[in-house]
C-alpha cells in the first residue's frame, strides 16, 4: 500500500520536490501550534516511509547516538542550571537596585542601569525569558512611578532582556555552533564585540532621548541616592560576584584554559556558591532549579532528535540538493543568498522559537553559506543577531509578550510596540554594520587564534 501511494505521488512531482512539500507542511503545523518535536518526528516518519521506505530509518539510531554522546551539547544543561540558580539567588534584584542608585541621579539613569544589568545577566544566565520577566517585575513599576515614559521603559526592558540571545554564554550560540560546525569557544569570542556594539547603540539612543526629551527619562531626586561608603559597599557586593562569575566562565574559554563544557561546569558551581552567599541555596530552590533544568534540557534534546529525523529524510529525498540549486541561482550570487536567508530567518522568527529555526532552517542554509565562501563564524553571529531582532519586532516578538505578561493590566500592547521600534531600528543598523564590516566579528577570534599559535 505504501509503495502504491509512493508511485501515485511521484507521478505528480519528483521526490526532491516532495521534500519541499514536507518542509512546507512542517512550517504550517508549527505556526498553528503543534508540538515541535512530535511534528518533526511524525512528518519525517510519514514522508520517509512513503518515499524512502521504512528500512531507511536504520540510519537513525546512529544519528541519535551521536547526539547523545556529543560532549559540546553537555554545556546546554549546565548553563541552563547556572542561569536558573542565579535567577533564584536574588542576584538580579540586587543588581537592578544597586545600578538604579548608581545611575539614578542623571537623566535616563534608570534606563542606563537596565541596559547594564541586562548585559551582566546575559553574560551569567543567558536565559532571555527569565531576564525580561525579572526586569519587568522589578524595574517597570519603579520607572513608571518616577515618571519615565512608558514606551521608553518597556522598550528598554524588552531590549536589555533579549541581550541573552547574543552575549555569551548564550544557549543560542551553543546550539548554533553545533549545527553550523564551528567551535563554541570561537563563536563566543566572535559574539563579544557585536554584543558591545549593541549595548553602545542602546546607551547612545537613551542618552539622546533623555537630552532631547528630559520628561521621558528624568533624573531621580532624593537623599537615597547619595554616594557614601555604605553605597559603595553595597555596589561592590552586588557587582563583584557577577563579574567574578563572568571572568571564571568566559575568561577560561577566551584564554584556552577550559572548553565551553568545562567552563559551564565551573559556572554551575559558581552559581551555587553565589546562591549560598545570598542565603538562597535552600533545598526547595535547588529542587526547583533541577526540575526546571531537566524540563528545558529535555525539550531541547527532544526537538534535536526530531530535527535529526527530519533532516535525515529531507537529505535522503534530495531536498538539500534542490535548495542548494535554488539558492545558488538567485540573482546577486552570494549577496542575493545572504539577503534572502536573512529575510527568511527574520520572518520565521516572528512565529517560531530559536530552537526550531536553529535545528530546521540553519542546517539547510549553512552548507550553502560555506559553498559561497562565507566564514561560518561570521554567518552564525549574523543569524544570532537576526533572531534577536525578530524576537523584538512587533507584532509577534516573543520578548514583547514576556513583558506584556508582567506589565500592569492597564498598559496596552501598543505602548510596548511604540517603545521597541527605535531599538529594532538600532538592531537593523547593527546587523548591517556586521554584514558590511565582517572584521567586527572576526578580528577578536583571529587575534586569539594567533595568540594561541593556531595561525
């Protein structure tokens, strides 16, 4: 019966064209909300059985074994655990309060502090949803109370919280490195300067906004913001632990002391130590952190296994060769491919999470980028920045919905949309700069390669 169905379908189209139909069916299921892992697996099983035969899946167990024994992917649960423990340690609250006091006496000071705290949390936790929600709960009521523009406050919170997509140790970068075939350490190093570029653009915009419209970002008044010995001590207590953890995790990678997976283990231990120092290392918090880590890691690996089955069938049906032919024949050559691939990822980012895009789309376009001679480190960072931009862009940006969930009920979603637009423009500017000047991404990895004697 299956053979008869296969012959009937092949009478209409070649098998490689049916691979594109399979991809289209998957996109439709994901957009309407079907579970990702099961959609991937069931579609792969259906199309693979019809067009390739059930024996084709004899190759799948070896693929799954390769994933489960991948040492690099072990960093995912370790970094997730680190982020969840830090979330429960009270670190974000201490940072926000201290930085708010530090910058509060200048125009736009609270917005400055949000960007700085967002960057620090991104470099320690890398969990975007948790960061946006935490800063929204803590900072948004305070900013509105101090007469900040609602649109500026919400735009800053959503943008700063999304820095975890690009600033290492980002889970996005770890998964992209594995899919694209670039060392995780090199991708972390390559993301450092683009992350600093984005932070600088955000701070510049806030400063300009506060200068042109002082009422939108007023300075805070009052005696509580004096710079005295007690304040300095409080600032050190909230910032030094974070900086120490960043140096331990990222410094060990950058200088070749430890692999990303080993540094993730160091980060997990460091997070436990910080939680203990803050008096939050309770049995209940530890149990919740382990449960949350298990759920998130299981979800990631289930999607990865489903994507592996889907990719195996897609390649077996010749879909990769067909897509390669389509992209290589686009007008404009390599730049035409780059424009179309970036627009595709940006558009899909409205509807799909980074996991689906990373495991489904990136494996298809990465070999084409390599065919055109693009540096895969550069290409992967462009994808990460692009995804960050799409997650902020109305009307479907995920970070905007995270923030709306914790904003006051009276705040309309249109206010959040209005506030995020300038930051989206800054994101697009940064992405164009990274495309036009690849050395922004590559100079630091190349410098450290020379430092270690690799080139």
